[in-house]
């Protein structure tokens, strides 16, 4: 799935996104820095690890993420 963030369309719009990270849950490992925009995450809501995302790509062309059928991902933005 391709994920694009439109910060101006959020319920509390952001003027500028300064950082973003994809959070793994329940100890699941995130891929290395060369593949940091793609991750497959499963598990509970216990936060364990995070991978920094390319903010420019996230707000322009988007990033590729894999979401398991029985799971979710969390992208934390600043």
C-alpha cells in the first residue's frame, strides 16, 4: 500500500512535518535503513522499535508500507 500524508488535512493541521517514524509493536523487527519505508508489522499495542521515515517522500509521492491482514501500523509524526 502507498501511504501519503497530507498534513493540512489532519483534524489538527500541521504547518510543517519535521519528522516521521514507523513504530513496530510487540518486539517485531523493522527493516534496516535502506528499506526503512517498508515494513510488515504485527502484534499488540506495546511499542518496541521505530524506523525513521523519509518525510519528503511521505508528504509528496508517498511511501510503500505492508499492512498484515490481522494487524496495523503506526506512523508517528512531528
